[in-house]
C-alpha cells in the first residue's frame, strides 16, 4: 500500500497504523485508494473508520474519514465488496459551523457548509471530540491564512513546537519542518 501514493506524506500511514484501521474489504479498498487522493503536501492528522449521513443519494454509509490539515476527506465504499469508492470532501475554508446533533437516538458531529451538512460518527471518538478536533483545525487554518508569510522563523519555530507538544504534529514532521525554519534564520 505504501507505494501507491508516490509523494504522499508519511503522516497518512502513521495515522492509519495508530488508529489500527482494519476490518472489512470495503475499508481495505478505501485504504488502498486514499493515497492517490491526497495532495502532495497534504498532512493527514487523523484516519478513522466511521459512519455518516450524507446529503443526496448516498444517504447513510460506512466510510473511511481522513482529517487533513486542509479538509475532511471521506471515502465511501460502494458496489459489491466495496470495489467502487465514492469520495466527498469538505474543505475547512467552506465550513460555516460545526456542532453536535442528536438524531434517532444517536449523536453525530454536524459539519455545516453553504451547500448543506454532513453528520459524522467516527469510531472511538465521542461526537464532541470530533467537533473539537474539526474546530481546532479550522481555527489553525484561519490563523495560518491571516498570518503574514514573512513571519519571523523563530516565531514559526515556537508555534511548530507547540503543535508537536499538543500531538498535532509528529516528532518526525517537527524535525523536518524545524530544519527548514532553521535554514531561514
């Protein structure tokens, strides 16, 4: 599986291994497909199996959810044996709100965009945890877009260190980006 993505960040594989995502053939097909859908510089922060109530004909289904540094990417197996993978993405810049919604006796993370909303359930996480993680990523993206690109490398190094301490950035990613920032000093 590692060879299929080419330039895909190791963060994808680390997240998958850390989450111990196994299971059905559907999920295995989604895992094999995921690297080809990631952008070269995209960092995967979380990979989880889950369920969703989606707008449109897809309805409800099991899926693989990737939380990256820029979007929520959902891979939805369809067809016999999950041989076909439908994808749905929600770029964080399009999210208008995120909260917890209760429906049919279950709670979901409710992600709203101008085009509608998606109810997510990620295995191993309470809906409020999902909401907190998504909101944090949105806030980080917002801060990054308003930050000046010429920010002091030492300030950016301090921020990178904070992200590592919070567990958002792995030690390996920290060291890699740290070297780049130190070269700017």
